[in-house]
C-alpha cells in the first residue's frame, strides 16, 4: 500500500497532495547549449514512459508553464529561445527500437533513440534512412525529425518527409492525449498526413514520441570526389554541367569563401584558396564507375587546379563534416562570434544568390564560408565576427533574401543575440494559417512559444 | 455579381425538393448557362465518381474556368452556408467526389492550363484540371517526366491526384503524389486564397503542402499545383515473370524486396485478371493458363541495370518461375503495360459492376493476406480478382458483381469490410492510394483511436470552421463511431 492510500484510509489525517510529477521525475543536468539558450529552465526532466511524459505536460498546462520538448538537447540553439521559465522535457529515455522489419524495409522507434544507434541497427542489415546526419552527433530520432535538417544527399534522396511513414506525438491542452498518424506500411493514405506537420516543427507541435521510417538498402558503392577551380564561375559551370547531364550525383556542393578552410581538418588539400566542388555518386559498382568515368572526361576538358578522389573509407568522415557545417561545434561552449544561416533558391539561381552574398560589404563577407547545394538550391552560410559586427550581417541577409525571393533561416546566433531575430528572416503569408493549425496541437500555446514562428503567427 | 455574362432562362430546377426557391436561382442569374448545371438529368452524371456504390444528387454543378471562378463560388457557398465538393475527372475510387445532396459540385476540368514547365529547375506549374499524363507529355521533349502514374493517368486530373494523394505502379521507386508536390495554391473554405510552398528550396515554415495533400478536398479547392519533374531514365527494362502459383509470385516479390533491389515497378495480376485482360482490347500476351504474372520494371542509367536484372532473374528462378520474358523493345514494353493499366477496364467484362478495393499490408505478408482474401470471397460466394502493386504491399482485390442483385450487393459490402479488416490485422492500412472518401469512413476506427480521429477532425475544423468543404468524407460520423465502437482496439503504429 502506498502512502496516499494510507492517508486516504486514515480519517484523522488531512489528505496528502501528490507531489508534482516534475519533482519525482528523473532528471539530468543541462548541457552547455541548454544552459546557454534555456536560461529559465531547471534540469532536464527525463520521463521513462509516455504516461510520465503526459503527466509532466499536464502539470505544465495546469500551471501555464511553457514546455520545451527535446531529445538530447543537441540543437538547443535552433529557433527563438523561450522567454519564460519552462519545463524542459527530454525523450532520451524513450529509446527503444519498437518494430524492425528488415525484410520489409521498415522500422519503428521511440523518439529518444540516439541517431547513432539507429544507424548501427540499420547498418547490420545494410539499410539506412538516406537522410544524413553526422556519425558524431548525440542527437535523437525525435530531435532529428523536429529539426528537419536536409542532409547533403537531399537533392537526390529527398528529406525526412519522404521516409517518415508514421509517427506518434503528444497533443497539449487540458487533457494531453497521444495520437498516431500513418503506420508501418510504405504506402498509406488513410487520414490526414499529420506527421508532415511535425517535421521541422522544432517542438512547437508538441513532443514526438515514436517515428516509423521506410528504409533503403545501403548502396554497394559510394564515391566522393572534389575538384578545385581557379575561378568561382568555373566551379559553378562545372556543377551546372553535372546537374544538367545524365549523371545522378547524390551530392553536389560548391564551396565558397572560407568553406575549404573550415573543412581542412578533414581534407588538408582543401586549404588551398580555390573554388572547390564536391560531388558524389552511389549505387552498384558498375553505375558508380561509369559515372566517374564520364566525369573524368569532363574534368579533362576543364582542367581543374586540383583533384581529390576520396578513398572509400574516407567518405563517411567527410560526409560527417558536411553535415556539421550547419552546426556549431557541440564539444565547445556556444560560440559568441559565430553565425550560421541557410538560404534557399531555385537551383539555377543558386550561383546568383551566392554571388549576391559575396557582394555584401567586405567587412562582413571577409569571414564568409558557404556550402551551396547545386541540386537543391540551399546555401549554408557561416560567418564569424566579434561583438555587434556579428549581427550587423543579419539585416543585410534579410534584405538580400527578400530581394532575391529566397528563404532564409537563422540556424545559429550566440545566446545573447538569438532572441533578437526570428527563426525565419523572410515573412510568409502562410504563417497565420500555420499558427492556426499548430494551435490544434497546442491549444494553450505552451510548446516552445515563438520558437519557430512569431507568437500569434503574424 | 458572379461571372459577368448573359442571363439564363428559367430552369426546371428553380425550386428545390421542398418546393422552396432554389438557392441556385441566384447563380442562374449570374452564371453562363453552359457553365452551370442544374438540370436533374444532367446532374445524374455527377452523382458519383468511380465508386458507384454510393450516389447523391448535387443541387448544382459549376464548371469553373479560372481561379477567380473558384474563389467566387467558394465565397458564395461560404456566405450561404452551402456545402461544396471539388471534382476533377471523377475517376476516384473511394467516393471522394461524391456530392453532398443538394450541394455544389465545383468542376475543375476546364482549368487545364499548363502554366509553366521549367525542366532546368525540375518543376511545372499546372492548373488542377490538367490530366496527369499531359504533364509528362509536356515535359518529355526535354527528357523529363512527372512520376506518379495512377492506372487512370490518361483521364485523372492532377487536382484529384493531390486530393487523394494518388499512387500508381511507379510509386514503388519514386514515391506517392505527396513526394512530387512542391507547392499549392488553395482557395480555403472561406474563400481566402493561399499559396503553400513552391519550387524554391525549403521555406522556414511548416510543411503545409505535405499536410494538405491527401485531405480529399476537405481543406478547400486547389487551383494551382507545382509539381516536381524528374529526368526520364536513360534506360528502362521490363520483364514478365510467369508463375503457376500466386504464392510463388508473392514469395518472389518478398524476396526481391528483401534483397534491397529497387525496381521502378513490381506488379502482380492473378489468373482471373489475366483472362479478362486477354479477352479485352488491352490484351498484352499474358499466358491465360498462368496462375499469376509478375510485371517487373527497372530503370536508371544503362550501366547500372545488369546487376539488378541478374538478381531479379535469379530470384524468379529460385521461386520456380515458369517463364521469364524480357520486353524486347519499347513497343513490347508498352504492350505489357497496356494489359496492366487496362486491367480494371477489362474486369468490367466479368459482370455488370466492379468494386475495386484498396488495402495495404507489409510486403512480407502478401501471400498469407491473399489467401485470406480468396477465402472471404469464397465464403460470400463472390467473384474475386487481384491486380496489385505488389512491391509496396498495395493490394487491389476486385469484386465483380451484379449491382441489381440486392443480396449480392450486400455480400459485396460485407466482404469488402472483411478484406480491409484483414489488411489492418496484417499490420497494414485501409487505403494505399485511393483515399477514404465515403467508402471507408466507417473503417477509420479500425486504424485510429478516438483521440487520433479527434486531432484530425480538429485540424479540419481549424481550416474549415463551418464544415462546408466536402463534408461527409473521411471521418465516421457519430452514429458510425457508435456502430463500430466495439471494434476499437490498440493498433500498433
């Protein structure tokens, strides 16, 4: 018999009030990013069951306290940080592989499963979700979905929206309720595709509890090559050729500014101050070899300054670096002099957008490093500056994105500056509708209010 | 004033069934007669789509020619509180375009402009009434195509494809409609126009395009669609594997999946279907004594195709394939596909009516599920054929019946329910590509709990507070909930 039951049976004692779930739930200290960006929160609560997590959300709602759902907290810097004290709830202990059908190429996992473990489990059967993440990440599956990052192979394989076939989430309100969408079959149109709304939601549509993926076989062969050109135009011309030809590059990136230097730890030859293009093929050996041979002919004509054919075992490490380009170093304190943004254009407009970036004042562009995905039109920009110089670039990026009709999001700014800028630098007429829909998941506006869209959606 | 134009003469439909003045009198004042259908005889055409088991008579059909037409009609409906149903070619198989009795049907077939084709950036912008295949026709000269290819692609429209999140044989490799829609222009149920997504790389907002695709017209009327165009494959190889047992055909499919081979399409036809096809104008040279044929297609760069071909051939041989034919040229390939794509039409030869079901199971459970289907048909004394997208576990059990026979009709409905229940029990779903419509509303609780459905209904209410956009679809009404409530069970995600 528990204490409460004892109290209830003793009419002489006042009924005891059960302690708040947040005080009994296991917890863990915040990491340095959580500490910096979630200033008003306590420790990270780590419920061990969906029921406990629901109780925490219910408690938060009862006290009108914002909730920050998260996985491992590896991307705490994403979006606008909470203004008020919030309950920081991690799904990291919900980390089970629930259903894995290798023969059917599907898997269902709890959201707290570390991404690295997901990769390991799938690799045993030579399978993958072909959306890249760094093998050095501490992130979880749920965080991956909530962040919705496109990987370097997005131009060919698409993003998580193309592989997530089911999900379970927790809806807020006075009576938090878990809901499911989709299932474990690769083709399914029963009901609304609610899961799509969770991808890239940054936790604002509530905690993600489970995710199902359809899988692909790992390719037999992968190649990743780089060539350096004297002039930027030559690099872009080469990339345009690869994009327009009958090849099927799975990676096609143009390095701009100091990008090569940023990656020199992994690729020492790239320290040379030239314009590099990276491209990759995958598939069976015949098709990869054939494509590489075709590109060799093109390279013969274009005479690059330098050429690097990565050994097979060197590819994963470089892919890690390419993934990490859009993130601050997780092993160091949150940098106070770094900005990271991502802009999106049409593939044929990417070169023009990049050129526009490098036409910003010398004082700002001097530190620019860009990775432009010539297949998707996404440009990831890193820049470094001290003090106000760092954020001086933001309104210029905003103006540039508006004039170029591109999207622009801030992926990272130091904690002291982050709240001054919205996640998206470009206003969008769909925001009020999106906010109306989001409020279905979060009627009382307690899940990371304002993190992704301005509060109220306008 | 709607549609500036000439006036219309009196219509036989100027009063409604209760003898009250029809609300459409106002429309008659303002819409050109050739674009407003109110004649009861003409309205019959719109009573159902490709799901004839449920028919309703609309009050009026408006043949829209532009976004402005749609906006004005939707605003008028919103103002008057009149429900509306968007409709494309009416080829849907779940009753998604079944009219609301007395409501408006917004016909989009005349909105068939291909606004832009930009192959360099891999997209096209089209109006909703553009026929699926016309998009590929427009992009093909530049070496591109639009990948989703429902069997009805010569007739079905892209607006309907978006509404139902349509599939097709090549979705096995290339994904469903939702994977190929980059942007939408939608007239919301209150008449507001909104643009979602677009051809440029990711925006910063939520994936509203992904959420809107497959909402079956309940989130408004799509007036423009931005679709993804893909480079056409350099090479395509098509095979016909002939089996003397359906089980062996299914095992072959499972083995191909297990090996990680990624065919562009993997289709199975059973014997009854083969015979119907071969007796029809779609005859493809399938052997009529075969228990099943497996149509396999691989595509990509020529240099990469020998290996998957060898693997597929080996797996077929391991599963005692009777014959493994290779399409020797494009004409041969087209002929093999003609049989598959015309199969549903050919099945019309068997009886007066055809109920095309649509369920999904994990690909490893095809064999056992089909056995259950055949047993169900036997028990209900019904004629069952199967033609399906085996590679993604998407089954199409087809029941041929005489709709004039009330008893047979009721047995068809019972069997349909049992078949879909069997799909769910096998870990699958009640629809792979046809949508829920009116056909499967009552089966939704087989898959979803009350909380799951409440969320979806609330999403609908957030977009369509008055419930005027295609009401009576997807969600079981309260009565249905009660009826099927006893069957609620925890279905694993």
